[in-house]
C-alpha cells in the first residue's frame, strides 16, 4: 500500500456507494445456518483458557518492557555521549515520551484484547460451562473497569435489536429532530450550515472526547445510548430500567468487582505513586477505551449501512447491518480475536467461538452475496469518514441511512420494497433469541 492510500476509501465501500439504491435483504437465516458446519459451534474450555493465559502473559510482557523505558533512555543518552555526541535534555525527554506513548498504544490494544475475550465470555463462547464464562468474563472486564454483568445484559439486547431504531442499545444515531433541523423538504443549504457546520479543530476535539471517554460515559450515564431511557440511566445502577429485577444481584456483583479493582489501583498508587499509575495503567487504559470505541463504532456506523424501524426490521436484516473490517490486520486477529474481521458472522450466530469465526465467514459469504458487507478502508480513514459523515438519520421512513452535515446521504431505499421480507424475518428473530 502506498502512503497516500491510507486516506482512500476501500473499493468495497466505493462499490456500495455507487449502488446508491438499496433493497433490504430477504435472506432466510436457516439457509445461512445450514451453510455453517456444525462443528464450528462447539466450544472448548481448554482452547479458550490457553488463549486467556497467553493474553495475560502478553499484557505482563508489555508491562515488563515498560519498566525498562527509563533505563533504555538513560543508556541511549550515555552511549551517544561515549561517542562524543551530546544529547540535549529535551531529546531524552522526547525519546522517553515516544516510548511511553508506544507502550500505551500497544498495551492499550492488549487491554482491549482482554475486553474482547470478556466479550466472548459474555456470549458463553469460552466454555460450555456457564460458571467458567462468568468467572473469566468478570475477571477480565473488571481489570479494565467494565461492569461485566451490566454490560453483558445490554450487549445481548444490542444483538437482539441491531440497528433497530426503537430498540438498539449502543451508538444510537441522532435524528433530524435532535438538531432541530427543518423538514428535509424545506431545509436549504444555509440551514445545515448554521446548525451543523463546525471547525475542524472542534471536530477533532469531539472525536478525541468520544474515542477516549465515550465508552465510560455510556456505561455511567447512557451517553449515545437509546434516548427512550430516562435521565439517570446507568450500567452501575441496579434499579436501572436497563435490567430486570432478577438481574439486580448480578449488577451489584459487577459493581463490587469494579470497586475491588479500583481499590487495588489505589493501593498500587499509595506504594508506587501517581506517575506510575498514570504511565503503567491509566495511559494504556485510555488507549484501550479508544480501541474499543473504534471497533464497536465502525462495526455498525457507516454511510452505506441502513437502520430500520419496526415494520421493516428483522433479526437477519439487523445482523446484516454490520461491516467486517480488517482492523489492524494480523494484529486484530492475534490480539483482538477477530472481533473486527468477522463481525457479520458473529452477529448472525453469536454462539460461534472467535477461533471458528474465520471459517464461518467463508461459509456464509456465498449465501449472503451482495449483502455481505466488507470494507478494506484503513481503520483511521474509516473512523474519520464515519465520524464526519454519519451525522443524523431521518425521523421518518422505515429504512434510513446516515446523512452528512449537508443533509446528503449516499444511499436510499428502493421505494417498492416496503412489504418485503416477512418470512425470512420470522426465522431470524427466533434464531436471534436463541443465539444471543
């Protein structure tokens, strides 16, 4: 890849954009299920524990390397001095800063990988034994300050309601009414400019806040969650409308686990100091939140991907409103466990373990045909594109696409497809309940 190509849209995205008219899929989930070999649904506790132990070792190795950063910086400066090269103090500071940022980024990916393994546990995919999944998921998510049982509950709702504009849980799109925009039939260019236009600097600031703090704000007070929930909705509140009364005990367990992790971090800070906590944990933890937001946002938020309202939504259509992306290439497969590469198959059948998802993806591609969404656009370019072009959806219409700050979308639904797809949807809904 040439350097300038990292800013170009992938050919798959361009192909979807060129085919501007969209007809909702009527693929029966049973046909897709029959294409997947049954053995791919089998869960193996020992394989999963091997991956978990391997990943914990990777996290520790990154930490161990970080403990050498100051020594490496000092050694580099001393070695250059021995050769008669005087290294200014600011050069050493810059070298140390770069090394810490590299550690933060890589360890952040590793911590996001822990979250991904916890995500597998939340779907019951690490083991056929529920207790094993719960124990591993609780430990891994608590380590990255995520309330496991609370997240698991709303994440399962997300799988049962993917891109459903009445029931979706996460990355809920703004609508025309959100911005008090005039109706599309009377809005003019000046209306969009006055209400939606912003400086590039402010866009970058908003993007920074969402990337590094958005996930925690969603957990704390439902930021970017479904607006149907009342003010004060929180993943940390056992009585929240997000949960049933029967779930409240498990929500408390999640809160206690996160508090225990915070207590351990407080003890570490007492003995090692704030700067150590910042460098070794908080910096990579912020990067981990950034990578988690990147993954989850790009899986569903794209100018070419539809949202549905109740009359047109089916489980199969919602599952197919996802995008497979080769996020970070081999790194995404090795450290993020295929969560970006094979997300379509995961949404169709969330009970397939991550290590079997690549085979499942290949099995379903021929059945899905043009409705298999893949995008090779480099991750950062895709993130910027979605953030700047996925601004709002219309308040009307059963199938809608994102529009940009000029009120323009790249796709629209075929007008005569309103009554399509009831049969495939019934099968899909049933399977969705079973596999989530």
